[in-house]
C-alpha cells in the first residue's frame, strides 16, 4: 500500500531509515570535505620537519664533509623547533605531533629548549 493519496501525480517518499540517515551522513561528509580542504598547520610542520630531517640524513650518508651540511642542519633544527613550539588543539594533534617526534627524533636527543617548547605546546 502506498503513502500517496493520489498515486498518479505524487512521488514516492524515501524509506524512513534512509531519510533519517541522510542528515548525519551529509554532516559527516561536509566536515570531511572541510578537513581535507584546509590542511592543518601542524601537519604542514610535521611534513616540513620530515623533509628537512631526510635531506640532512641523505647529505650525511653521502659525505661527512658535504658542503650543504651546515645549512641542512640549520633547516632541520628550525623545523624541529617550529614543530615543538606549535600548540596542539585536539587529541588528534597530540597523537600526530608525538608520533612524528618519536618516530623522527630517535637518533639524537632534542635540545633542552625544544623539550621546554614541546611541553608548553601540550599545555596550550
């Protein structure tokens, strides 16, 4: 039996479950599109630190006397300091930041000022 009083000119209504699920699904998709559209500054800092660290590592493995080592080390240090100082605003930020630092700072200890900035950023 149809919901329509006049089946000749009315369109069928969607299933009630489909109708109720459409609102939350649309909201989730909109938030995902927004999240993808605007990249987190923290993710950009993580990517920059990884790039700088990898460039320095490649130069070190190629030649201990590589002419770009001082510049590459300065770039890596600046990227590390920027990442450590950047405040976190969500649990996802804490996970991303700590994961990046633990994964990429395994070969040396961070300078004390980086540790201080890192701890302050988690309290912000």
